[in-house]
C-alpha cells in the first residue's frame, strides 16, 4: 500500500507541475496576443486618419467634412481634429472616428493632454494591461504610437 501511495503522490505532483507550466505559458501567449492586437489597432487608426485626409484632399480641402453622418473638423494640413458635434475637444470622439471597432480598447481611459498649444492635441488611451495608445496632432503632424508600460 505504501508503494501505491507514493506512486500516486509522484503522479499528482507531476500533473500539478504540468498544469502550472501550461498556465505560465498561456499567460505569456495571452500577453503577446494583447500587445499584437494593440499594434494592429494603431495601424488601423493611421489607416483611417489617412483615408480622411485623402477625402479632404479630394474635396478641395474644406474646413469640415461630412462622412458617414459625422461632421469632421479638419486641421489646415488635412487631419481630423478631436472636436465633436458640440464643438468640444474629445478624445472619445477621436477614438470613435478613427477606430469604431474599438476592439481591445473597450474599457480604455482617455485623457487629453492640456497646454500643448492652439490646434495641438494629444490623447492617451490606456488599456487594462498598462498599454497606451497615443494619438497626437502637434504642429500639423499626425502620429500614433503604442507604449507598453512596465509594472513596478
């Protein structure tokens, strides 16, 4: 009976080690998938912003565009500015316009950086896993970046 009990304990420990190893590997894969999804989202945002700029050029560079029922205020260089229908700056408006699918940023907190000058905007969208997408229009230059914050 002693031999049977020791074999059970060895098999039990082996199964526990395998399950823990699988869980650790799964966490890494999940984290990499989330990071990749955020990078894809940033590329999609750039693609949409470029589409709106192209429409602005094709429509003879108006100060406003009407696309898909949305009135878009345009910068002098043809980028969508984050000004909603109520003429208020809104990072959530920018996110809705550039990334209507909103995959991966559903619970995102958005913050507008103040004090960077007239017609200069910066919005930071922070996800659950300390990832940040930064969309900015500063000095008529539109950029999108992804930051992966480290946990302390």
